């Protein structure tokens, strides 16, 4: 467990360790970080033989955050054999934290996208908005909102989105990170 780390030191650590690593970027003033800490430490203890938890204070590691493109805290990044395998930003509940540790220790991908119930809810609400727009004489705003809402239920399965999303993220990083 560390509090500050320089980019070259971080890269060397991640590249040299054979143990899967979950990196948490946190700050002492961050309320979601503090709320998540007990669950994170509990899950780290449960998986102490298979996954290393590396906690890095964002306030003391600005260059590393910039290099990795960390835009918000808390951010959790999973590494396997020196490669980033997933990233989650925002406070996670205990089930989400355990899922990250389990995925890293089992060397399997972390489930991405909405849960099945959330997919059905988004698709149903989107369809309802499209039907509302059609029933009101073809109003474009509710129909567009419905299509967008429905897309949020399936975006992670869309090959066009999967192709364009990394490119868009790269462009956004170039534009907004010096």
C-alpha cells in the first residue's frame, strides 16, 4: 500500500509484479473514497493471496494521474501482467469491489455494461418514449430521447460503439489533458 508514486516508479512496479493488482486513486478529502475504504480493505483482505491492492493518493501523484488519464476519484484500475484490464470511476459498492477482486484473481474479464434488469428497464422506457412520440403526431424530442435511452441499454454490445468509443476517448484526452 502506497500513498504517492511517480509515473516511472508506477510503471516499473506494474510491469514487474506477477500478481494481479487493483490500483485505487483516492484523496483524503474525497467522501466517496472514505466511504469505500472499509469495503475495499475487506475485499483486499479476502483476496490477499491472489490480488495486490495499491492505494495511491491523487493529491500527491498529479503526473501519474495525467499520464493514466484519470479524470475523477475514486478510480479503480485492474492490472494483469502489466496491462490494464478494466477501469471504474466513482464509488463502488461491496459487491462491485468483490467482483473486481474476483475477476483479477480468476484472470477473467470484468462484466461490463448494465445488468440484465437494467437493460430491460432502459429498453422498455425507451420504447415507451418512442411510442409516446409517435402517438402525439411524430414528436421528435420524445422519440429521440427514447432511442437514446434504449441505446444506453445495449451500447456495450454495439460493434460501431466499440469501434468508435476508444477513438473518441483518445481525442477527448488530447483535447482536455495538456
